[in-house]
């Protein structure tokens, strides 16, 4: 891997992000009334897309926003320009990664847009109206009355499968805002995050934007590279990154397979696997270091397997580092859907070997690769497995997800190889996925079993009343 390409500046990136940041700052105070400097954010956005097909619409929207007269179409244009800029950043960073790892480029394009879904036009309009009211008020102007306006819209959207994606986003966004009301008293505003949620939600209200991606059925062999555990207070997801080898002999591809489950906040650590284990063909293979044979498994145009245990069976042993050294270099990624082109979503599996480890006094870890320093995000190492920051710091080889955050590329370790008594030993973040005899893992699983049992008993009593 050419680490120099990951540390060198990317042309135009700083300028694009500066335009996004300027608009995001304008959303903090709101776009209802003209204020000194308020026009700078929308105007900067318009300047940044001046050479694109969005130019005239965004220029008009910026002018209207500057005098507090922006309507729904204007806010949609501004959200589209912001999304397009972040998409260009995503594409530039992805191209730099592909060059650095010397891997086949992802195909251009993506899934075709879905249908218009005009049957839900009234609900989409209601959601769009609420989001525009948010932009006018700004994050410092939110209150419980304004934020509460999302509740009836979400309630009406959730029963419709075609609207579940924007409805879920609106529901979570409104909950975050409600927990921060009143906005006038906020000491710190999550400027980028709320602007991301606002712009994405606004574009998802457009006809066809939230349509399900195109799906095909594939058969072949799945070779896991590692698992990324994403945990929240009420939900958990295990996303397996893997190389897929088609049964028809076609080119191998990088894919993801995710399983998720709701969870109580008392279930943490290794206990999380207990909630996910109905999908044992996937998690068992990850934990045991085996391949998975899939037959007619649904696969989206973006490379996500829609996991169905009935279409999978555990295969032969497949050691992660062998997969990373032999199969990973020739595996191409799938294209990214337009609305998903955001730098925060970059997560590319890479193999690193022969690096030096730098460990700072504050516990941060970095790898020195070919004379270049790459930061390691050990905070992303899940507590649901034996992989620890200490194991990462003593490793000599690593399979990681290459991410981009806070202006630099970061490594999220999935599996490391370290020397123990003169023998190479692999330590996997997902080693406990299918079960464990590790003492710490067994204790966490027992605690989770007790917590889930109590919650089920309580739920049963409530249902019987």
C-alpha cells in the first residue's frame, strides 16, 4: 500500500469542505431573517457548484435565503448542492484509496432510480415542510413545539414500507433535537451532524429518492475479512466485510453482510452476540474462521447482501490473513448510491504488514507505513470481542477498515496478527460471534442472558394484563 497517497493533500478537498462548513454555520442561526454574514454560507455553496447543472437553482436559492425568503424548492436546492459537494469529496477520497491500494476501481453508476411513489406525496410534503421550518428557525431556534411537529408526520409514514427509510431518519433526528431543546441554551451544537441529517432527510422526501436499491440473487463463496460492531442504546448491528467469489467464475467483489437486532441498554459487550445469533450461519462462520457458501442470496447494487440464513451454509476453513493476502487485492468494490456518497461512509478493507507501531502517552496508537504515519482509531474496537488496543499496539499485521474523519485517513482494526511465544496468533474483533470459552466473554454472556430473561418476563406480564 502506498501510504504517501493517503497523507498527501487532495486537490480541491479543503475548498469543498469549507463551502459545506459555511452553509452549516448558517443553519445554526437559521435562515428566517437576514443577519450580518448570513448570506455568506448559502453564497459560498452557490459559488462551489457554479460550474455544475445545479448552478442556476442554487444561486437563486442562495439569494432568497440571504433575505429570509427561501421556500421549499430553494431549501431542496441548497440541500442538493451540499450533498453534491460532499459526494465529490467522497469520490476524490475513494479514488485516492483505490490508487493507494492498487485495487480494481468500482464500476461507475449505481442503481436506477425508483418510481415516483406519488401515493405518498402528501406525507412527503408534510415532512419537507417541517424540515424547512427547522432551517428557518436554525438549531439555536428549536423548541419543543417546533420539534414536536415531526411526530404526526412520522406516525403516518411508518406504516408505509415505501416511507420507512425517511420516517426512521426523521424519527431519530427529531429525538436528537428534542433532547437538545431549547436550542438557545445549547453550549455546543453538533453542526456537521445535524446538517447531514437535515439535508439527507430533505432529499429523501423527494419522489423516488427513498426507493429500495436494485437487487439480484447471487451464489458462491463468501470469505469474511472481519466484523464491524455498531452499537447504540437501543440497537446493535454486526456488519461483516468479506470477499465474494461468484460460483460462475466471475470477478470477485467486496461485499457487506449485516445483521441487526433491537436491544435493551443493559446488554453490552459480548452479550450483544446473543441478540444477533439467530443468524448463526454468518456469525458462526466469522467466529470459527470459515467461509460461507451462499445460494441465491439477495445482493443490492451497492454490494450489501440481504442476509437469509436459509440460503447459506458454513463452508471450509478460511483464514482471514490468507484471504487478505490472496483474494483481497483483486476484489473490486460496488458503486456507491448517490445519496450515500459521503466521506463519513468510507470504509474500505485493507491489509497492512511490516509497519512500526507508535504508542503515545495518552494511549493513542498509529502505524508507520513506508515512513508515513497513519492514525489508528482504537475507540472503534468493540468490547464484544478479544481484540483490544493493547493487542493492536503489539501487532505486526492488520486487516482494517480505512476510514476518513476529521481531515485525515484513519484505520479501524478488524483483525490483527501478533507474535506469542514465537508463533503468529490472529486476534479477531468477531472471534466471540458464534460463542466463546473466554472467561470475560462467558461472564458478559451470562449477564446478558439474565438481563434478557428479566425483560422477557416483564414483557410477558404486561401482555397478559
